[in-house]
C-alpha cells in the first residue's frame, strides 16, 4: 500500500486514467522500437486495452496495483481511510477486469495482463513475454505447409488458421464416430480437415465428399497397431485434461470407459499419447477455441492439473479468485458440462500452498459454487498400489449429488501390502552403455564407495549419493528430464547406472511390455514419466468411482 492521502490517491487515480502510465509508455515505446506496431487505448476493442495488436488479436493491459486490487484478499484490509468509497470501487474494477477477460477471450483474443510495478522493475522480461506471444500468434496466422502422420501414412497439410487442431479433430472424430451424439461436435471440421489433408497430398485428384467419406471409413487416417484401442460398448465416458502421456486414460479405459476428449499442449507428450491411444490431444486448454471441442455430455472429468499459480495466458490476479490459474479452466468446464464426477490429482503440497489458501479456494469452488460433494486424501503408490515407489499425491474426487445419488458411499481404496520389490520392476539384462557411469567419470569414486547394495535405489545429492532406506524407488519427478544426475541410480551386475526411461514408466504402473515409448530423447521421456500418475493407483480409485455410477 502506498503512503498517499485519500486526496492524493484520488488525483493519482484520475491522472492514471487520463494519460498513459509510465509502465504503459515503457512497453509501448520499446515494442515500437522493436518493430511491433500496435495501438494504444484503442476504444474499438472491448475493454480498451492499453496496447492492442489487432491483426493477431493480442490485448495487453497494464494494471495499477491499487486500482485493480493486487492481492485483494490482503490489501483490502490495508485501506484505512475512506473504505466505504474505495472497497466497492476496487471490487467493481476487479469484476470489470474479469468481464473484459471473458468477453475478449470469447472473441478469440489473447490477453496479457501485467502489474505496473512489474513492468517498471522488469520491463525486459515483460517485453519478452509479449514478443513470445506475438511470435506464436503470428506463426498461427501465417500459412504453413506441414507434414502430418497418421500411423505410417504421411499427409501434407496447409495451416492457415489460428486453430491448428486438425489432427486432434480428425482422431477424436474417428474414435467416437459410432456415437453420433458425441461425434457431432467433431464431424463437420473432421470432414473439412480430411479434405484438406487429401487435397494437399493428392494434388492431381479432385477430392469429392464421397472420396473423403471413403477415406475416413477405410482407416486411411488411423493407426492399425494401437496398443490401447478404445473399448467397444463403453460403460461410461470421460475426458482427459492435462493428459500428459495418458495415465488417467489407461486406468479408465481398463475400467471400461471411453475417452471422448483429451487436451495436452506439450508436443512430446502428445507424441507419446498418440503412439499409444491413436488419439491426438487438443492443445492449450485455456483457449476458448480448444474448450469448445469438448462434447456436451460425459460422465467423468479427469485432470492431473499442474499446481501453478498463474497461467501463461498472463492472467495473474492471485489465487483469491482462481482466475488466471489452470484450475479456473477446470471450473469453467465443470460449470458448463456438469459431469457426474470430477477427479483431480496434484502434488501433496497443494494442501499447504499459499498457506492453505489455494486448496481452500479449490474446495470452496467445487462445493459452494458448483455444488459438488468433495472427498480428498493423500495416497502413496507404495502403500496403496503395491508399487515400490514412494510417491505421495493428493487425490480429489467430487460428485454431483443430483446425478450420483449414493455418492456418500464413496471411500478411497484401503492400504494394500507391498509385495513387489524393485526387482519386479528393474530390467535384469545389461542396458545400453549410455546409462552406465564409466570408471573415468568424476563422480564414479563417490558412487562406487556409497552404492554398495544391489537392492537399493540411490539418488545423487549435490556431492554425495543418498541411499533410499526403505528399498523402494524415490518419487520420480519431472525434473529428472532436466538432465544432470536427477535420475535415480542403481548398482546392477554390470555396473552403476541410471534407471532407464522404460523402468521409470514401469515404476508408474505402465505395462511397459505394451506401452510404446516413441523415439524421442531420453530427457523428455524421463520428464513424462515423472509428470505422470501411478496409473494403477488411479485405477484403484477409479474403480471406487465407477462402482457408484
Ligand atoms: C502433471 S502433468 C499431468 C500428467 C498426466 N496426468 C499423466 O498421466 O501423464 C500436467 C500436464 O499438463 C500439461 N499442461 C500444462 N498447461 C497446459 C495447458 N494450458 N493446456 C494443455 N495442457 C497443459 C503439461 O504439459 C503437463 O503434461
């Protein structure tokens, strides 16, 4: 809070509104100097953004901390004078910002919001964020020819629209084509994209509607050798958000469900997902365009959403109102589609994040705003899924009481005895040389000294190797992919080595004899395994949910 008197503040606010702020001018001048034309305070755009890039539909707002209610939960208590005037006024501003975000997003705009002080202190990082967004939006708008692969067939495709979801639309359509109610959301665009693929791949032929239909039915756009094909006569439908490599999907397919929509924006995770399920996930779930492809009716919403306070879209109003967070997107989807069950997974620390505020807000939204009945519990893969990995995660299961009458019978699965050891998971044969530490490696002497046992998994910690006393694998994390020595280590008959990506997937319950690890670099595969869920644990919880539907 500043030290102004009420009168000084009023003047400052008025001048803020009348002329551009210092922060706004810094951004505008630098962007112009770097060749990014835009208009300032363009009234023809809803909400009059401080900077508007109309061609690519990018709106940038620079918000004054006081005026727009930064950390409102705390700051409102700091307003000591003239509360009756300022509190409702600022609340209206916050509401207005929210409406502007909503309306512009619906109109296809991308919005970036910055706090004034953030721009004044870290102008360069804000400029780079804006430039990144400009570049990616420009990419989407320019015409590109790209190559798309369906199984072992390749198609050229011309991308001219911001929505380059062609492959996702086509694969989702094909998976759901037997269910007219679900597939209707994909049908029109699937036919359009199939026609584009064919027109660019067979330029000498005239592509008629019959030819497109024939191509769709003949399996030209499908992969015949999918390890995990959709189930016939599914018992229920689910959607897979923040899908990663499909830990939820595998579990719920095993329980007889059909996935009718998936979203995952990471290219490498999409590759792994597609190789196993033949469904290409849609991209950024914060985009209205992407959310619009979710079929209206489905039973279960699954989401292992990242615990991140702010979405890349640049909304960042703090967690007191969840907007700007990825949970906000889940909330919007639940509100619109009203699934019977919402099933979320996150790191155990979600409960203590921001002194418990984040978790409290999530529960309040699910229970009070959306009217769901919520159950949550921290479970460990080691104690609850007979998987020798020490991995604690929080699981949140929320039921719509109107659609699941006996929801109160729900309980989380009980502990089960850990009978598997790391040797049930580790490969016994010699692995590729790249996984072994050579005797010349600078860490080898330390590793050789500490790593004396073959039934223990170790971890490199700065300058020493730590033994995991309980003879299970330590929590696999996404930063294993960051290279270095984050991957757990073992001693086998052939030397000291890192776990292989395949073993990491096995420690997450993936049936690695069938699950395809595509030919992408190991660092990405480690990250995917660490980011994923223990799929057998999700299946145990999922069984308890499905039994109540
Ligand atoms: C914790 S991981 C979930 C992994 C998943 N449960 C699994 O079994 O593999 C979160 C995933 O969300 C994805 N993600 C983050 N932001 C996203 C967004 N805006 N749209 C779509 N996916 C997003 C990340 O790329 C990451 O793969």
